[in-house]
C-alpha cells in the first residue's frame, strides 16, 4: 500500500507533534521521532531508559499518556490527539 493511502494519526510527544501510521505503537512513534534514542525515562542514577523487550515485560518504556502515568509504550497503540510525555533526562 502506498504512503498516500495509509491512514495517519498525529500525536504530541514532549510538546512536538508527530505524524505516525495508524496502528503503530507509541514505542514505534518514539523510535521514529528519535525520542527512544534519548530515552523515555531516567533511571535512579539519571541514565536514559527506553523500550527493551517490546512485549510489556520489562516496563522500561513507561510514558505518561493524556495524564495517565506508567503506560507501556510498547503495548499501546497511537491514537489521534494523544499527548505523550516522557520523563527522559533533559
């Protein structure tokens, strides 16, 4: 299917709008926009953490979605208008 025919949704990640293919996980959106390279949260020693297992076991990909904390990015699909906040080191 061509890119023009694929449905897209717009999410906001740490204040930046990101267009992503409908059906993609939040972890995929984070990877596409480069946020996963910076980390989605910080460890107790302030090291960046990001998605690791991709199946909801490790909990390294936790983000806040529309004000709800501790959402697993690898298990949550993007939907139009979502506000996604990481707690990555700034």
